[in-house]
């Protein structure tokens, strides 16, 4: 394991501690918005909680998990020591300092601006500075990942980079591109406003820059799940990866198409014309391609495994799969949630349909199902898979692991299906409470209670998850010998340079970003729009 | 492509060229067809249906001209007839933010005190209390008196004698005075139909809830006045002149629309409700 166990575990425990806090807050939020908890707490408390929930889940859980997993992949997939380990530790402490700096203003109510900021709202400057430090820490990680791959390629000329590392570096490269938007927004617009240096802010420009980040960031969170699909799941299922090339293509497509599409978050915004929105919606349609490739490839890999295990007939291989293994079970459940969430997302992507659901619980349901469902359940599975390698101990029983995964799946479905339904009925999002005395809103009450039930199941699952991991630290010590990464049916011997690096793709991303975002951003310079007064949350 | 990358065929750099060429063609092909459709074809076709020439339709699609390429929207040149000259620009808000309370107090002592009281508590039912009123609300009304958007036999001339920073100073002074609650009553004493009107409005008559704007933090327009603890007689009088159209400085005719749909009993009930100090 090349001595990175403590580094990985330190990252994972920060991630999962934030996750646990956020799970408790999320359940509390659902309770106070339901008829059962109506009038508990003030809207101020609610938005403070939403901010903490969003920041913990979207920034802390993800960034620290992805960094920890990246370090793990870099040493296990490349089978060489991590370059710049002291830098990795420095980045860890920098990120942790950022989390502490951001949490203090949130907890004291000085940063209730939600994790997506919503200028002209501004909170305490420390909140933004803390988040910038978290991002800066992740930049160090990106550089280390690229250095690790470059050094390996130098030592192994002409050999294909192992898929897990190729995908991790794809994510690092994409993340560097992704964070340009939000970094520009924070450094040039929001932080000066929060510091009181400027009194007005161009909201249209701020939202445009954030949209640059807003879609690709979701793929930053998602790619570890896809890495697991391609490199861990086929092995756990007892088979082989159907196609290594398909995997490389998928991660390259994510790099290219997740960036110039963010304007589909601004379909209702007035600062852009229909033409630019159309172009980005068209590109958005292409984001479904890597996901469809993945579903095909992983299903084919599953079929290989099922047939190797004696599955017969058209569908018999499904039953023959080792569903008792957490990684296999999680992948199956993730696919179901990805299916529902993906169809919901296609509705959001359509200009006309989006107009009907734009500010409703439908959207909340969509991103909880995709991120909280498919992605986070794969984070669980990854943790279960690699924890024994990090601790040198083995799970005593897989039963509590499976129970936890099932509870997460059931909870997520029970929570988000009513949200979709309520969204179609017009239940708005980002509000602190509902007036259930209103006859129209009263009809939503029962469904809100059902979704609260889902939230409680999710909280139980979250607690069980942390318990399962903590218990492993006291499990019996074993020396694990089983291989981790799946082999491809045809292991690649040589691949074209385009499928073994990112130089060429970066040029293509640059061209795409200029075409997709050049005019939308330039228009704010050509003809500055009216600025909004900075509204300070105190 | 799986065959292409077998070890016998070729060196990676030779294989690389088709990948680069074809992926560039594919990606740029998608973007360029998106640009062709989104910037040219769709706007031109939509514009034709809406009676717009191609150039206008394309400019609208790009956001260079206002409006949608699909709709023959009225041109901007229609002369506007604003009900108020107040525009909440950053500059105006800066003036409000920089108001000098001491200067405001001096002007209040000189001009306002006889009707509105030194601390904003008026002596006569004809004059509103100003203590604890929103500064933006006082500013807008004084400005409207100055420009003639709102007319009053006394206030019009008084406001015309004040310049803009002084208006802001006076507004800031009164806004800083504590509100009073001379006659507190409990919520239970208000008739339920009035509470309902405040909280829910009356959708059948298209009356929005008063609290949607007139509650602290409700997010109504910035000029929304605080109604809690206002003089009952003053509220009745204002709702009636809104209903008749005599007062018409409310943006989008919001208050004229609401007031004209209220019965006399409701107006009296709402005035009593707000006099009592519910926020």
C-alpha cells in the first residue's frame, strides 16, 4: 500500500464526518418543512441548516473523498509511491483549515447564502475564503495526480496508463477547468463584495460564471462512481471489463462535454439570449452519451460475470451475479437511481419542460437522486471495498453493509419520488416552511410526510454506514491478497496517445469553451448590465 | 477500433492522427451545427412566423435586442407613463445608506415636527405615524410629492422645498425612531376573516395576502411601508383613495387593484388589525 493509508483515511474521515452532520441536518430540514414539524425553528435557522447541509455534502464530502480516493488509486493502480506526499499532507491541512473557516460563519448565521451563493446575497468573507482554500487544496491534489501519471508514463514508455488512474487524472484535469468559473466569481465579484470593497455586483455575470462550474462539478463528484463501475465492479462481480477503450472514451467525453453545458442551469435567466441557451442545451444532450456508453459496458461486463458464474438464458445471468457483495449490490442500486434521476434530468434539460419544474421540488429530487443516490451509494461501496486495504482488517459480516446500502436506496426512493410528484404540483424549493392552513398546500402535506419517512431511513443508513466503517477499525487483522482492479476482456497493449493522455483534449476543451461561453461572458463586458446592490446576510 | 490498438499494427503516434482528426471533426461538427440551428435557422424561421426580419430575429436570439425572436413584442419606443419617478438604482440606495440622521433631526425640528411629532408619533388622525417606518418608504413618498406623482395640499409644497439628500436624512431619522405599541391586543381578538385576508388573501377575488409584502422580511418591493401600529384612520383614508384612483403612485397599480376589491368593512377591519401592531 506504499504507506498512504493514513493520508487516505484522514481524507475519508473528514469527508464522512461532514456527511454525517449533513445527514442529520437534512433530516431536520425535512421535518420542519413537514406538517409534523411546522413552525419549529425560524427561517433563519432553516437557511443556516440548508447552507451547512449543502456545503458539507457538495464541497466537503466530495472534495475530501475524491482526494483520498485519488491518492489511493495513484499508489494502487500505478503500483508506485505517491509523488509529493508532504505536499499532499499540506493540502489536507489547508483544506481542513478552509472547512473550519467556512463552518464558523455558517454556524453563527453569517453565511446563510446556501452552497450556491446566490449573489447579490453575500455572507461573511471568511465563508468564501474558507471554500477557496478547500478548492486550492484540491488543486494541489490535481497537480499531484498529473505528476504521478506523467512519472509513470516516463517509467513505462508506450504502455497504456491503467484505466483507474487515467480516469482519476481525467477528473483532475476537468476539475481544474471547472473551478475557473467559480474561482473567478468568488475572487473578482463575491469576495470583494463580502469585504465591503464594492457595493454592487453584476448578478448576471456571477450566475454565468457559476454556471461554468455548476454542471461540471457534478461530474467531478460523479467520476469516482464511474471509476468504480469500470475498474472495481467487474472484478467484484467475478468477471472482466467488457471494453477498456470504452472506459477511456467515457472519461474523455466527460472531460469534453461536462464543461460547455452549464447554461442549462440558466434557462429561466434573462441575461442570455435563446441562441446561446440552445447551443448549450444541444451540447447537454451529448452528456448523456458517456453515461449510455457506461450503462452498456457495465451491463455487458455484468453479463460476462453472470455467465462465468453459470447464468443461462437471456436474463439468467442477472440472478447468477454475486449480489451479496456490497460493490455489486451498490452498482445495481446505483443504476436504478441513475435511470430515474437521468430521466428527470432530461426533463430539466428541455427548455419548455424546465419552465414548468424549474423552481420546484422536482429539481431537488433530481439532484438528490443522482448525486445523493447513485454517486454517494458508490462512495459507500468504494469505502467498503478499500477500507480493509487501508486498515488491514476484514469485515466480520457483509450483512450490515448490505443492509446499509438497501436502506440508502429505499430511503432515497421514498424521499425523492414524492418530491418529483410535489414538484409537478408546484411545490417550490428553497423555502423555509409551508403554510399548511392553505387548502392547496394542505394537499401536499401527506406526501411531504412520506418523503420525511424517506429522510429518516436515510439518516439511519448514514449512521449505520459510519458505524460499519468504525467497526472495521476493530475487526480481525488479515492480509488481503485478492486483486482490486478488473482486467479488460482484451487488456490494452498499446493505445493511441489520444487515449493515454489529455494534451489534445485540453485544446478541444478550450475551443469548445470559447465557442460556448465566449460570447455569453463577453456580452457583460461589451454592454455591462445593471448591477444589483449587495445584500449582506448578517 | 479495438483491432486498431492491437500491438502488431502500428506505433501509438501513428494511430493518434485519426483520433485527433475525427474527434475534432465530431466535436466541432456538433457545436457548429448547434450554432447554425440556434443562431440562424431557428430564429429566422421563428421570426418569419412573428413577422420579424431575419436580422432582428437573430439579434433577439443573441440577446443583442430585447424580446424573443418568436413573438412580435411591442417596441420599446412606446412612451412610458410611470406612476412614480423613483428608481431604486444603486446611486439612490447609496444616498439612503449615507443619510445623516443628525441633519435629518434638524430638518424634522424645522419642518415636520408640527404634524408628525418629534419622534414620529403624530397628534392627529389625519397624519400618519412615521416612527419606525421604513426609510425607503418615507423617501419614496417624499420624492413622489416632489415630482407630483402623489399630491397632498400640505405635503406637496413641503417636499418641493427639500432636496434629495435631505429627504434621505429625514427618512433615516424617522426610520430610526422606535415603533410604539400604544394599544396591544392579541391575535385572537381579530376577526378570523380579517386574519385570513392578511395571511392568505382571497384568491376568488384575486386579492393577494397583505402579509406577502407588509410583513418584515417578506421580500416585497423595497418601498413597502411598515403598517404595524399605523393610525387606523390614516389606513382607511389611504385605502379609499387608492380604491377611487385619487392616489396613484403605486407601481404596477398594486394597491389600487387590491384596495378597489376590498369592502368598506374589510378596509375598517384591516385598519384595526394593523393599528394593533401585528407585523
